[in-house]
């Protein structure tokens, strides 16, 4: 707003004073009118206004105008004080009074919003709820206080009460804001169909900005996906694999890059006896986005398919990535340990089979040479490294050492195995025979006696 240029003619001082006084009143009213709807940007003009009004009584219009200016500068209490002073002073017309009264309510509501946000920052949900309820009490039919109360209730874990507050507001006058907020809450409490209905109604109602529209459309897609996933799980609970498979494929079509639908489809395929298809589906998704859970799932399928090498590779890759909770990580570690033991057991079995075949050849008068015996002894040592508790490997080693003429080593191997404890009755008997052959009849008798008693160390 530009100030008028006032020129005083010589000898006309009184006229100049009267003109300035009249102009100030007009200026008050103009500023108030412009401040009310909408409020312009005053900037430095406020200081000019203060300077011009300094030393003269404030009018109701000037007080109201100052209130709008202070509100714009976020001095809410100062704005409220000026608005109330303007109402007390009187002289406003009805429209101006209504404007000022509405401005007081808005400023007090903004103060409440500020207190609620600070309460949320402190995680003081009790205070936030109290302030929100106060805001509703000031204006029971207004939408924004109801939205605040619903938000406070939801953050306090009272989603059902929050939905009830929003439903009452929507029953009076639905808006895009209230419908979308109820949609988010319905999605949160596991009602994706109700959420979709609210989101679509919010878009039809309008009143949302571009960012909110984008968020609501994204929320509709998520709710549709959740609805489909719920259908898969319901079908699985009823052992309806054909329906579950159809719904799972719908879910992956809705969200081709999402992790959970891919996991669900793989599970349904595997339960339907189509493990190779499950592996193929997972591999396709992993090629695009190798998450820890997808890798772990494929690892379990490889394990069930007896493909230990690929299973171990996937488990290790899953553990290297983030995204697993503590329980999942422990389960994968346990699966890895189990596979390691299984691999060791199979390797031991192969080593023992190979060694026993060589010893059987010697029993058929097809004499073993030193190299053959060395292979048996080496294989038995390898088996014991893989599984130190294997009595079969200890027996193979002792027999091979004895046949190689290395009785002392055989005795040491048997004694080490017996010292480890467990069900060592057979090993005690074997050591007893060896001690007898070595001339230690006392030791042999002791071992035979312990073996017969079922001695266990």
C-alpha cells in the first residue's frame, strides 16, 4: 500500500492536521479490510503504520489490523490480544466482528496445534489428547479440530476411537481430508476394502493438493495389494491351493517389485508341488532386487531340493545384507550350521565307504599295498576332522593302522576317542583286543571288563 503525498500550502497548517487525521482513519479501515480477507504482506509498512499512529488513540480498526499483521508474523498471542482489544473497543460493523471472532478462534486453534506438536515431540500423548479434545470443545462442528483429535487418538494406539471421530465428522460433512485420513486408519487396522472405499471417495470429493492426491493413489494400490494378499492367506488356511495360487499371481502382478507377494507366490508354488517353478519365480525377482528375505527363501527351497551348495550360497548372501530381524537371522544361521553338519556327515560317509571297500578287498586275499593303506588312513583322518565324534571313522583308522603295522598309533587313536566320552563300549572292546595282541593283558582285561559293564566316560 502506498502512502498519499500530502502537501501543505503556506498558512494552512490547521487544514493539514485535519486532513492527516481524516486520512489515518481511512487508512485504518483500508488496512483492516485488506487484512481480513485475505491478509496482504505488510513488511516495512507495519512500522510506517506504527509511526503514523504513534501518539494518538488506537481505533478498533487499527487494533484489528495489527492483530492480522501479528498473526501473519506468527505472534499468535499478540494477535489474540489485539483482536480482543478491538472487540472491546467497539465500533466494528457486523462483518468485521465476525471476521475478528473467526480470527481469534483460528489463532487459538493454531496455538493448540503448536502445543499438540510439541507434546508429540516429547512423546507426551496424554497432553496431546487433552489439547485435541479442547480444540474440539471450542468448535465441535469444525473439521480441523476433529482431524487433530483423530490423529492424537491414532498415535495413542486408539485407532477405533479415531475412526469413530472421523466417521462422525464425515456424517456431518465429508471432505477429501477426513475421508483420506479415515482411509489410512482403516488400512492400518486391517480393513483394506474400507480403506479403498474411503480413498476413492476422497479423490471424488476433492480438496486435496497434488502431493496428497499422489499419496492417496499410492495408498489405494497398497490397499488393493493387501486385499489380494489377504485372499491368498485365507485360501491357504483352507488348503485351497488353486485359489491361493491365482490370488498370489494377482498380487505379484499388482506389485512386481515387491518382496512379500514374491515370497507368498513361492510358498504357494512349493506347497503345490511346484518347487522348480517357485525357484524360477524367486530367481527372476532376485535378479532385479536381491533382498535378504528373498535370498533366504530361495536358500530354503534349494535346501529342500538337496542342492546344498546353492542353499549355502543364498544363506550367506542373505546374512551379508540388511533387512533381517534377529529371529530370521538366527534361523538362517541354524540352517547353515545344519547344512554344514549334513555336508560333513555325507563326506564322512563317502570316506568311510571308500576306506571300507579297500579293507574288504584285503579280506578277500586281494592284498593291500602300502599306498592303499595310506589312502585309507588319510581318509579316516579326514573323516575325523569333519566329525571328531565318529566312532566308525576311529574304527576304520585303527584297523588301517594295525594292518600297516602301526599299532601304537592305533592305540593312541582309540584312546583319544574313548577319552572324548559317549557310548564307547565297542571302542573299549576294540582297544582291549589290541592291548591283548600287544601283550598288555592287564589293560586288555580292564577294557573288556569296562566294555561288558557298558562303561561310558
